[in-house]
């Protein structure tokens, strides 16, 4: 830090210099007035003292000039990102206040720079060590930044910065190229059987320095999916075991009772036992059939379907009030699958406690999609049930399988659509099924 000395305040220096100069000029003019006219004597006095005045002024301004050079140098250092440079001024005048403010600005910039560097180091550490592969691609399709996971996944551990992103894709696995060709976000698998790895691809676009960049995120989901798969299988086994026990226990008991009745000759009570056995066996058959249907749902085979005919066919199987769909408009979907989904929703509406006349199916156009609302005036759902209603095997019914809404969701998403549930004002539920063309 340069140290500049200025012992006497500037105001006093210039005031004293001006007084000394005026007194000297007046004295010299009086002396010269003996030989020259007053005007000429004054001019001669000024001319004689001018070199001395210039000398003293330059000497007085010398510390200030050094100060200004030091300030200019420190500003240049700030522009270069070096905030360690400062200036020291001993005077307690206006320039001292300027230097103090300048040094305070430098200290603030240093603190901000240090904080910024620390945040950048923390962010870089987090980005480099995250298991999610991250790549930043510039408008020229060049990799600007790639973390360690991205280098391992796409470059065998080598640096990717500066390389062509399209060339990296060309050398990558076919499943990754297909995921990019589909556009948007999605999931894909690499490998086969026990070596299969599942990834989620996310792509985001934003502007950096006025130029459009793309952020590519590749997240490995294999371990997470396997944990969820194990939990799902455990739940499936619990549900199936519970349902089998509920049916097989009474069947075994009634079979034993029927044998006893037959041995005792009490044949009049035998039909009731056999009817109960048949009812439990048919329930078990339907339960297993529903599970098999959910597990083996094929890919939808979309075809043009007249809405008017489709709704009429639904009404022949379950009663409801139709709103819309009375014209010749056409939808495009797998008729059997969507019919199964809507039958499940309409049957749920009737089982909700709603008056039969309040169960409705409303059809309307929503942009490039069709929206079907299944409405009822039943008891609705609380927040906990709404949050879990679409999960497989979740049911609040005593003998429910928990597959009706889950199957409807699977069908909707297989068509590229979605399903949602919301309680209605005044009571009841609205289940919305959206199907794109």
C-alpha cells in the first residue's frame, strides 16, 4: 500500500500561498512605483513573481498528483480482478476522506470476491461430485462443461470440454441416442438382464451471455428402481397372501363342514356351504384375473373411434348421465383399454355413495386433447387418500384390490395422457382422464 504524506491541509496551503504571493507582489509593486507607472509596476511585480508561484504551486500539487496516480493504478487493479491494492494518505483533509472511501470500496470488493470464490468452489465441488452426469452445451454444439460423472459415462474418464456433443452421442449407446432423438425428458435402459442400467434424461435450455445453451442431465435410477421394485413386490406378496387367506380359509372350513354334513346325512344344509365355497372361489378367480390384467397390459393400439358410439356402448354396461359426445366427432385411442379404464371409474363413482342420477361422464375438447370427467356426488376423498389413490394395490375398500385407479392411470399414461383426482365443491369427486389425439 503506497504511503503518501501531506502534513498540512490543502486549504491552509493554498490560502497561505495566496497571501504570501499577494504580499510579495504588493511590496514589489511599491518598490517599482518609484521608477515605473503604477500599472506597469504592478504588471512587472506579477511577471517577476510568476516563476516562483509556478514552482510553489507545482510543489504543492505534487503529492496530489502522486495520489491521483495511485488511485488510477488501484482502479486498474480492480478492473483486473486484483482487490488487494490500496492507498494510504496521512492528511486529514478532503483528499483523506476520498482515500478512506476508496479503501473502504476496495475492502468491500475484496470481501465480495472472497465470498464469490468460496461459493464457486463449493458449487464446483458439488457439481463435480454429484452422481448425476451434467453437461453444458453451447449453441455450436460444443461441450462447455462436463462433470466427473459425465466424463465417466461418455468419455471413459477423459475431459469432454471443447468436444462436439453430436460426436459424443454418435459414439455413445444406441439407447441414449434414441432418447435424444425423441426429444424432451425420458428414460432409457443400457445393457441387458442383470447388467441393465436405467437412466433418466433431462434437458433444459437457457440463455447465457445472450446465447442459448443446453443443460443435459443423465441420472442413473437403477438402484432406486430396484429398491422400489423390492418394496412393491413385498407389498404385492402381502396383498395376495391376505386375499388368498381370506378366501382359502373359509373354503377349507366349509369343505370340512360339508363333508361332516354329508357324513351325518344333513343334506339340506349342504347347498349353502357349497354356494359359499363357489362365491369365495369366484372372488379369488376375479382377484387373480385383475392382477394378471394389470401386469400384462399391452401397448395401446390406437384407432379412430366415434365418441357417440363409444359413449353409447359404455352406457349399455353401466348407467351414467352423458354430457357432450352427441355429435360426429372422433377420438383416436385403444377402444378396449379406454373402455376398461372408464368402466372402473364409473363403477367407483356408483360405489362412492352417490345417487345414480349424479354419476356423470362429461366429454369436451381441451386444446389438442380430449378431456373426460367422471363426476359423482359421493363422499369424496380426504387428503391422504387423494395422495395415494393412484398407487397400485392401494385401496380403502374392505375387499378392494387397489387396481382400478392404478389401471386407469396406466392406460392413460400409455396413451400419452394423464389422470387426476379432485374433490368437488358441494361434495363428491371429479376424476379427469386426458387423452391426446
